[in-house]
C-alpha cells in the first residue's frame, strides 16, 4: 500500500490528515476550499470516498460524516477512507442547492480545468478524490420542502454495486439510471462503483436518516473488507428492489391536507392527499395511480396544478416493504441522539 497524495499533501499508511482542497475564490477575494478528511489504515484494503452536500442545501450528510469519523470502529480500518463533508461549499454558505453560477454541480461532471465554475469544481473533485478510489457513497436528501424515505439508488444491474447496496441494510433499493453529468456517471467512467443514499429533506437534520446513514456506511465498509465483520444486531432487514418509480402530481392548485406519509403502502386508487381552496372547499383528491410505497413526498401544504407531490416506488410486495421500514426504525431506536454506530 503506497503513499497517497491529495491536494499536494502526502498521506502515508497509518496516517490521518485533514486537507483543504483549494477552489476558486469568491469575488470578494475570500479564499475557498473543500474540506477533506483522509484516514488510512496500516493494512492494505480498498479506498472509499464518502461525500456530502454536492447540493449545498442537503445537510444531513454532513452530520452523517461527522458521526462516522467519530466512530470507534475506524480504529480497525483497512485501506483508506476519504471523507468529504461539503463538496459544494459555496452552496452550503448560501444555503442553496446550486453553485454561484446557478448550475447544478451534480449535472456538471466530469468538468474541466477551464469553463464554468461548476465544471472546474467537478473536475477538481474527480481528479483529486474520485480517481483515487475504488468505491464511493454519495449522500443526498430530498429537495427544499420535500422529504425522502431512506433509500439506496444505484445501478443494480452491476453485481458489485448490488452487493454494496444490499449490505447498506435498507429495505428500499431503487434501480436508478445514471444521468448525464452526474457524479455517478463520472465515477463509473473511471471504474468506481458508487451508491447514492437519499434520506430526509433539505436544510434539516433528520435523526432517523442520519442513524441509518452512519450504520449503512459502516455496513458497506465491512462488506468490502475495510472493517471487521461482525454479527448483526437486531432483526434482519429484508431488501426490496424497485425497478420503477414515479411522481404523482397535483391535479389542482390549492392548500394540501396530506393523507399518505413516507413509508406508507398505498393501493391503486387510494387517496394520497386532498386539495382545498382558501375557504375550505375541497377541490380535488390526489389518487395513487398504482400500488406501491411512498419513498418521497412534498412537505409544504401549498401546491400548484402539475406539481410533484408524492414519489411512489413500485414493488411486488409493498406490504412487506412497509413492514421492514418500521423494523429498520425499531433497530435504530435509541434514547441518545449521538452514539457510536459500531
């Protein structure tokens, strides 16, 4: 296991270093950098990156990485963990999903040394982090005013990625096509298998989602040989793979009373929400177009006709999926909000 260099800093086996990966400055001449934590075991093993806040308002992943780095289990680390709690530092500063040039960083990969600001930052991340890894986990939440049930999205046709996805330990696995310009696409072109963890909502910490994320990452690290394997605690969580999902949209504009919640099993034709006018007169009922499980939903009680309200994943056994979502929550239940995830 040789030396590793990131941002001009050399990290030897057995060392832990925090690096500031220099980015273009603000127009105020304020210097900017991506914080990178590198921890290397003394023994050989895979190199994995864990990244958060590629969208600057998706903050759950920052706390997930913070707790991961405090976990006692890393004392037995094999290989290298590269943790990047904030990729889009500009967006975190502005509490915005986007870069200052109004581009989506996760549609700007692999980028280049010249071009847009988003492309420059994307290229920096690919060259300094992704290209030096074997696998990666990218942490996301729902967009503003939307929540996601903890779920893994990945190319589940890939055998190695499927194995990692199952080991994460969530009931919901969603086979997700790779989008042009995404981190997953750029990583895949380099032969790096990446899981995308979706949970919670923008600009908020969600305790359930954070605990599931920390536990899932350590599970993957055990699966690929970075941490010691151990006997599982709690009841076994069964995985259900959704090959299709879709958004149900508002059929009227108005004020929303939600009926269905995250993790609910919903039947064909079941009412998901009711839409009323400001006087309380019911205008429409939003109905489920097919049987499935709610994996994402709008939170704000206001909607415009055509707006996406519910994200439904379609399974062969949705009743069982909902049961195992509850089981996951029971397994993660603890009286302390901060605990060692080992």
